[in-house]
């Protein structure tokens, strides 16, 4: 387990990490998210005593990293794949690490085989591609067979096969009861890998929750319907007191609706449906919603080649419109 308590780091007047406290528990893959400049890298460096905190503590299974006699046997980390000695072979890079932590030499061959680098074990790492260097960095993290593993952007430079491999590796290690802590900007990949999320912004903790709860709490869920009898469907939904929004493609959206009830309503009134589906925002959309106020570096679209676009008009609320029309028609003694 990794435990942070009141962790703070200042660089002059800049507060990079601000009173950060959380635990990374074993048995799950914990994702570490935050916008650029949020303090993720600084936090991970302080976990490994590469940076000293201004205040607060980090403990690895109850101990400071500096107090671990053979740290690679407790925690393996990939923070920078380029940190390897370029003039040494992949095998010798790992052998030096193994000898410094009294790890048996046989582990070097084992981890090289695990990451798929056995064919290039004797080649100097300076000639490695970005993906090969990443695999070597992952091998160094696995070298001591540790119970805790930290990865910063582990899929950087990997091909699709490599991404699939590292995703399954992290899940398998967590299933063995190990503590897996991974930072990445690839939301689609994090959504497939992480079970739990730690989200920070401007150095402060924003969320410490499960993946499912994070998406549910920071995004919109709705039911989407399409029908060739959409006017009849609108009327039925309106009379049932259901608020509806129509999209540009003619579909109807109902926030927090129950698919079962909507399907039963359509069936009762013999309305043909071409679509009835529950919609949930992606991790990326939920992340953008959560961290909108914490983004330090904002990019802006180039407006030099044309005037800015007018903001889109809000989508009409067809449920309210239909209710109003029904009330007007009733007051005039007309049918709708």
C-alpha cells in the first residue's frame, strides 16, 4: 500500500502539490489523473524520494522509501524510460539494477522474456525505439518482483499489441493482490484498465473514487429514442410528464430515464421505435467536467482564418412545448 498524508511541495511561490492525502490499495489498478501541471509527476517523484516534500509524508507499506534496504523488491517504478544507460545493453542495464538490490541474475532473463526483449537483450539501449525503451523500463520495474508497481504513461510508444499486453499485465498483477498505480493522459486506455481513480487538479485532491462512481457523478446519463412516429411519441411522453430534448439528428433524449418504462410506454401506444438506448458519458467527458476549473494551460482555436462561430442555440425542450400547446388547445376547446 502507498499512503500519502498532507503531502505538499512548493517551488518558490509555486505550490505544485497542496496538502495531498490518499491511499493506493492493493488488489486494484488505481489510475492517477489530472490536467497538465496538476502535480502528478511531482507527486510520483516524492513517492520515490526523488523530490523532497515541503511538508507531509509518503509511506510504502508503512516505511519511507529511503528506509528500504532493497527498494526494488518493495516497489518497482517506470517514470522515465529514457533513464537507462544508452551505452549498455538491455541485459546489462537490468543486471546493474539487479546487483544493486541483491536480485538473482536469473530475474534479468525472466523479465526480458516477459516484456518481449529477449531477441535484443545484447543490443545497446541507445538504439532502441521509443516502444522498445518503454518495454525495457517496464522490465526494470518488474525486476525485483515487487508488491507495488508505479507506471507513468506506460503505453507511451507502444504499438496496439504492446498496449493490449501492458493493460492485461497490470490487471493480472492487481488480481494477484499487488498495488498498481498508473498515470496516463489516454482516457480511453485508462477506462479499460483502472478500477479506482485518484484525480488531482492544481495540486489538490479532486476525487478518490471507483471508476464507475466517477463517471456517474461527473457526467450526464440519458435515454435516446428514435421513431418515425416522433410527434405521437412526443405527445405520449409529454402526457406522462416526461421532459424531452430533441437533438439535431431528430432523436429524443430523456435525462435519467428508465429504459424499461419508456419501452413499455411506446408499446402501449403502438409506437414503432428505431432506437431505444441508454447513454453514459465516457471517462474523458467526465474528466473534462470534473477538472474544467483546474486546467492551468488552455489552448485556443485559431480564429485568424475566419470569424468566430456563433454559439449554438440551446436544444428545445419539447416536453414543455407540448404541454404548453396542449393547455392552450384545451382552453380553446380544440383537440391536439
